[in-house]
């Protein structure tokens, strides 16, 4: 995989493998592909002359924790589906798996861009994300590398989502745990998206009194049984 430039003294590579099912339409035919996807995310502590080495190190730990919690809590046995797929509404209502919606066919190229963007958003201010490597068993483990210059991604805004969404920006730009969008409804106090995001809690005490974050509970973010 491609490594950071020589300007950076050190970096880490965060690996993660997860099971997934891709669902997409091609020539009016629905395709379902089971796969195992392996990610390798290269990143390093942020370069901030206004922070001490100790402060930069603490932020790097927090960024790592946030990314690992997201990877391990949200991706395993995930369903990857084009938001325009006719199967999206019935699947959303019927299955208990986490569903990641994509603004197009969820192939390796699309996923590499989306996941690089999400990793960058989650670790913002803590880690600098360089290259994301992606391999999948259903595409012969051919390695896809993606590196974004200036954090400008070839992705649409929230207009990709049909209907009125709660958020003004798509999930891959938000530093939150979610991987989908929520439809705006009346009675904001009663809908699930108002739950405090667990990633925001990681590192709060660590930065102030050097206390590790509590164990994250995902129950509120899991799909509810119908």
C-alpha cells in the first residue's frame, strides 16, 4: 500500500476485516454478493505547532479509539446498498443488520472513497488520515487504494438522499457513528437521531483529567426489531 510522505516521522496502519453483503441493480436485475472486506487505514498524529507533544499524543489516542469503536461496532455483517435500489425500503424495514447506504453502486471504488471520508471525519482534529487500502473476496482481493488531497471528495451532498433528511450533510462527512440518513419528521423529541452520539463521548475525560472513556453501549443505535 502507499505510505505517507517522508514529511511525517511516524504513522500507524489500522487494519479491520468485516463480513458484508452488497446489493445493487444492474440491467434491471438485483444482485446480492456476500464478501469479506479488509481495510488498512494509514494515519499519523496531527501536526499542530500550537499543541505540545503530549497533547498531540493524547489526541492521537482518542482518534484511534474513535475509529476502532466505529469500525468494530458498525461494519461487521453490514448490508451495503445503493440508496436508489428498490430493495432499500423493504430491507430497512425487515432486517436487523446495520445498513450502509451509498450514493451509487457499492463497489470497491465507491466504498474506498466513502470510508476514507468517514474515517477523516471521525478522527478530525486527532489524526491525519492518509491512504485507505481496501480488498474484498468477491473482487478477487484486488487492492484498491484511495488517498484524498485537500479533503475534497468526489461525492454528492445530502441531495443524494430522497426525501427530507434530518441532517444537512451526508453521513460520510459527519463525525458521528451513523452510516445512513434519517427522515425528518414532526416531533423531533421522539425520534432516535436525537440520542447523544457515543463517539463524541470518547476522550472527553481523557483530555481533562486523563481518565479513559467509559465502555460504549450501542444498544440505542442498533436497529430495532419490528
